């Protein structure tokens, strides 16, 4: 009996180790591949916003080929390629990664197979290199602070503002069109995402202040359901920064006046100015706990 038990433990151990190998991080289906709807919006002059579920990216069709950003995930990348092929048969020349998070970029292989050159911040190379996966091809071109992609007379500038959401996030600017494509650190009319995973609150605010100084009139953001506009006025960057400042001020004020229990803070700190923003009721308590952790732990 004892021997059988030992054998069972051994078999279970083998099973667990094979499961660990099979689910080798990062997952190739980070969002489960659920069949949410998708759409493509023509912004004008070859610029398109592709939306799947609440995720968005941009692609730019030029005379010499196509520049794609954030290839989302394997199933959706095929849909994205199909949408591009309805518009042009020009080659996919570049894929630009906004940052390293797999929920935005794990569909890259579809475009690698098309011969695209991948571009990302140098920290993306390290982060993806630490967890290699066929789903997320490593960038072929990396850079430190700025990089300019030019194709068919069109330009996309990539700008790095240091750590804010992870350590590899770049903001994309179309200088002629005065449009920014901003992923994750600007989500118009929505409170911050859940418990703000991989967000550094103080660095996030600092980055937004620096972004506000850029020359731009419009913002395309990477999150929003179907009923949200594909493009917003520049003011959404300032709105986002003021939300974060209001959130941090409110939590700090409550802590300074003696409330240090995060469960109490979650229930008592309110920001009625933002009651109409998406997920105010559901996510504000999680935002509050993240800011509590920032002041409580210095992180
Ligand atoms: Zn992210």
C-alpha cells in the first residue's frame, strides 16, 4: 500500500511537471480566445483603428506597404490580417510592439510569417527573451529613447518615457496628422484597470505630464468597447492624469487622517466626479487598494 502511494505521488509529480511544461509561460492564448466581435474604422489617409472586444490597435496603409501595431493574439491576428487584406494587398512591412504584455502582442507570428520586421523598445527584447514563445517573435529592431519608422512617405515616431506601465511602453505619434496612439496608460472615460497590474502610479503621472507636452491634437487609445469612439481629442491625456492625481490625493488624505485598513479605504474613499466613468463601481475599490499599497509599501 505504501509503495503504491509512493508510486502515485511519483505519477502525480510527473503529471504536474508535464502540466507546467505544457502551460509554459507565456500562454499563447492570454485572453482565452473568446469569440468577441471586431471592427475596423477608417480614420482617413490610410490610417485605420482595428477593434477586437475591448482591445484596439492602429494600422497604416502606405504606397510601399503596411505598418501594423500590437498584433493582439493568435486568433485575432488572423482576423486583423483579413481586414487589412480587404483594403490592400501590399506587404506587411513592420509590426510595432507598444509594450511587452501578452494580452496585446501575442499574435505576432501571423505577421512574422508575412515577412514583417518587428520593432520594440529594447526592454521588450529582454522581457520577451526571458520567456521565449513562438507566439511573440522578438523585435528585430530595438531602441532606447526614440525611433522613427518611415514607409511610403509616412512617419510614425516611437517615444519611450521610462517605466510607467511595465518598463517598455512606447507612445506612437503620427507627426503630420498630430495623432498619438497610446496603449494602456490612457483609457478615456474609464477608471484605471482593476488593481492596476504593472502600473507604477507616480511614474504613470510623470509620463502623462511629459506626453501632454507633445504636439498632438488627437488620441487613439487601446481600450474601449464598441460604443466608444475610435479617436478622441487630446484632452483625454490630461483627464487621465487628473483622475490619477485625484485618486492618489483622496487615498492619501484618508490615510493621513488615520485610516490605514485597505478594506475600509475601499469602502469609504469616493470620487463622485468620476461616477459616470466606466467601471467606477466595480474597479474604483481596486484602484484604491493599489494606491494604498503604493503609500503603505512605497511601491
Ligand atoms: Zn499592458
